[in-house]
C-alpha cells in the first residue's frame, strides 16, 4: 500500500509541475534524508555530475550528485547543498546522468 501511495504522490507531483511550470526535485542529503524542492524559474543555480561509491565502496547504480551551488541562485535560496543526490525530478526517478539532464 505504501508503494501505491508513493507512486500516486509522484504522479500528482508530475501533473502539478506540468500545469504550474514548476520543477520539483527530490534530493537526498548525505544522511539519506529526502526533501522536495520546488524551482519556479528555469535558472536553478546548481551543477551536477555522476557520483560513485569510490574504489572500496559497494557497487550499485550511479548517483547524480550536486557538485556546485551558485551564489545568490534559486538553489542557494532554497537550501540545496553540494553532495546531495538527486532522486527524482517531477516524480520521475533519476537513474543516471542522461535522465538528470532532461
């Protein structure tokens, strides 16, 4: 039931974003805490790249990680931090760099 509710929530997020021209990005901080941030302009103010688990960590899917947050940008104003991973954009799960660029 929890998975169904989560899927419905993501669908609603995507629909709202499409209608309101808002981009909803779901981030996870380094501790794994997830938060949604709503960008209301095309200029978001952060850069991202693929982040890995390093040479000695467990192997898994590559994460898309915030590498830089611009000063005086919407991202900075909304509290986005470097090293946060991007989990979803407008309800669509981000599984690697190509899906993050969309």
